[in-house]
C-alpha cells in the first residue's frame, strides 16, 4: 500500500529553482535513502512532506491516517524544558490515559449507585485502551531507546537548553522514535552518534514497522538500512530498488545503457543526414525529382526522431591531489604515558600513541572518550619549544578540525589562498577550481560559506601545502557523498602519514590501515583495516561471553540462599501477573472485578521492578 505519493512537484525560492519534475512513491513499511549533492533540496523535500514548506506545482498525497514524524537537523525548543518531559511528550496520549485511569480509581473509593456504575464503565474502557496501546510497556520502551542512544538517567534530569548540539539531536531523535510515526523522516540521523549508537539505530530502523525516508551521507548506514535509494537532482528523482551498494552498480549499468543508446542514435542521425546530402547532390547532378523526393522523405523521418540528452556520468567532483610530499622519518610520533583529566573526570591514564611513516591510523571510541582531546594534546605538544613526546624528523603537520574556523573570515576565498600560500591569482584560481570554487565563487567571503565549503577550502589548502602528516578530525563532516569519494581517492594515494578521527565507517574502511580504539583510558591497537577491527571485536565479544557464561555457571552453584529466593520470588510474581491478565480478559465486563485485578497488577509490577534491581545489584558483585 502507498503511504505517500509525490507527483511532479516543483519548488523554488523566488527566481531560484530548487527542483522540478520530482516524482516517486513511498510504500508502507519501506525504508528509503534520499541522496544527492549538497544544495539539491533533500532537506527541503523532507520539509515539504512534513508540511513545513509549500510547493509551486504538483501534489503530495498521503494515505488516510498517516502520521508524519520529522527529525530536523537543528532542534529548536524553548528554555526550561527537562529532557525527561520531552521524552514523555512522545507518549502523551498514553500518559494522559494513565492519569485519567488513576484519577477514576481514586474516585471509585467513595462512589455508589449509578455514579459508581458509570465510572466503572468508563474505567473499563480506559483500561482496555491502555492495554491496546501497550501502556504497561512505556517505561521499558523509553529506557530501551535511551540506552541505545546513550541518554543517561542523569541527562534525562537536565534542562534541554544546557545540552550540547549533539546531545540535543540525540534527545530529539529519541523522541521521534518513541512517537512511532507511520512515516518517519530523518535528516542526517547518524550525526552526533558514536559507532555503537549508529549500529543500534540501524538495527532499530531495520525492525521499524512504519515507512522511513532518510537523508544521509553515511554510505554504510544507507547500505545497512535502506531498501530503496532515490537520487535527487534539479530536474528529476531517479529510483533504485536496492541499498546503496546496489545503487552504485545499477547507476553505472544504466549510464552505460544510456550512453550506448545515445551513441547509436547519434550514429543513425549522422548517417541519415549524410544520406540526405547525397540525395540532394545526386538530384542536382541528374536533375532528378526522385532523388529530391527521397531526401524529403528522409528529412521527414529524421524530424520525427526524438533526440536524447547525452548522459552525464556523475556530478562534478573535487579534483584534489596531494602533490609531492616530503618524506618524514620512519617513526613519526611516539607518545608514552599520556595522562589527562578534567577535575575528577579521567580521560587518559598511561595511554600511548605510536605512529609510523605512512600509517593511516584511525582513532575510534565512544563520544566523550577523548578522541578530539587527544589530537589537541598532540598538536599543542608539537608546537612547544620543548615537547614532551618524541616527534620524528622532517615532520610538516596539516590539521583539519571538526569545525573549520579561519583567522579572518571576512577575507574572500581567493585572498585567503593567495595570502596563505604566497601565490598569484592565476595559481590560486587553478588550485581553488580543484575544490569546485570557480568563476565568481572565489570572491565570496569565507563567513558566507557552508560547513562543507569551509572544509573543502581547508582541504584544498592542506593538499597544496604538501604536508606529510595530516591530522583530521571528522574530515567527512558536512561533505556530500561525491566530495567524500574524492577525499577518499586522494587519501588512498597519499604518500604521507594520516592520523584521523571519523564515525564514517565506509571512509574508515577505505582509508585506515590501523585502528586505535580508546578503551579504559588507554588506546588499544588493531593492526588492520576496519573490517579486521570488526572481526577482532566480534572475537573479543565471543570470548567475553564465554567467560561470563562460565562465571554465571559457577555463581549459580555458589549463589547465597537470598539470591535464589529473589529469583524464586520473581518467577512467582511473574506467574501471578500472567494469571491476572487471564482473569482481566475473563472479567472484561465485570467492572468491579476488573478494578480489583488492575490494582493488584499495579502493585505486583512495582514489586517486580524492585526485585529486578536487587537481582542486578547482586549480579554486579
């Protein structure tokens, strides 16, 4: 069944056309990846579907009863709202129902006669609705989503306004998932998530019952989650029925077919034009009406042939190159016994960094584990007159921060490049064109550029500078897929040394030759690419599980009596809850009994929660 149908829509802002002739449908339960270069209108299209933007032409229709949920890139809420309240707002209908049930339960204590009967009827209906909406599972569902997105109990008590940008995005993502809309619109959902949370979100979305449209530059994410890819451009939307890997292969196949058809038509057209010329020449030479008639017939046939546009293989890409790179010493960096803490918060304790010439070392770890802190420590040490760490010879560092800021953002692009590298305008234009800054674009002020454009300008500067140690903090942030692929091509051929942080698994897998993961205040190294790292992590997890199973088996034998008593009590109460559920179904029309069953069940569930906590405490001992 079609959840949403987009038919021939057009969107523009004044004279600026965003897109036109856009058509595709969204089936119920379908997971779609919406891709295209930066500025092609992906976010605008999501806002149209969420009825935040109007269209100039065409129509968007929804299945009756479709509930649309939209995760904006930049959540905006008023001050003073607590995170817990935002999460509960997602289940407002159930929480309101619960409050109504509790209010009526209190009233039932002192009512009689017809008033009591009326309240009991209402109470019975509310209980039925509450169970139909899985009201008893609300707390469990919220905890599950918060755990997956690493929203701690402490964070849930904070005001939303004091959170960082990344934390706000995670909270709003949790809220939208808890709302469980029939059409879920996600704009860069993996931004601000660490690898563990991204993988959790992938698994959650794969089990999601509704339809999902995802705008993302994370190719790994698109591969794992999406069943259909829609490629958006200014004048059409091209649909590919598969994940991202299928899209890459199918796009190439379609391009070759289109090119073959175009060349065949071009060949046929030229042949017909030459025949027309020959018939005219022969007609003039022989004064033959027959030849002129044939020429006219061919012209008529030629005029009916619909011309084909020459297929374009891909969007215009950056053409960065690393140029010549001066060789550094074999050991680029050796930093031992790294220690760092902020007040009582320990970040590193006796950690070490060991980087060899031409290493492509990726530093991984959860958000807040100290990845960016580590890079800043190394950079600060390098610029000291008396550095603590051992740096190799002939090192020339280039650094791309997570958020690129220039010293003078009022400068134009071309002035920055000329001043930075002491080159003339012709050289600056040539180099900037490699990053797609062409014509009058070079006269834009830097503060007018997007985050992606600033990153491309800095990368262009670094590659021209011939640095032999590149330190990159989330280099694919703000870059569209084409720009990421260009960066990958350049870095794969880079002859210097790379030290980088990234959450882009596709990028990591292509570029990294070593992985350093921050664990327990130290850095553990895996001597291979990202696929090797994942394999080793899986083996570690299996070994950990085996040891845990053995310990559990021993503990079961050695558990104190009180532990066994808790388990027995839990089993007993769970059985009682199941029995009450059976009785509630049997007594569905007996309001007095139903109220009694409900109250007993509430008390039993509270007791169960306490027993589960006790059991967890003993298991941790």
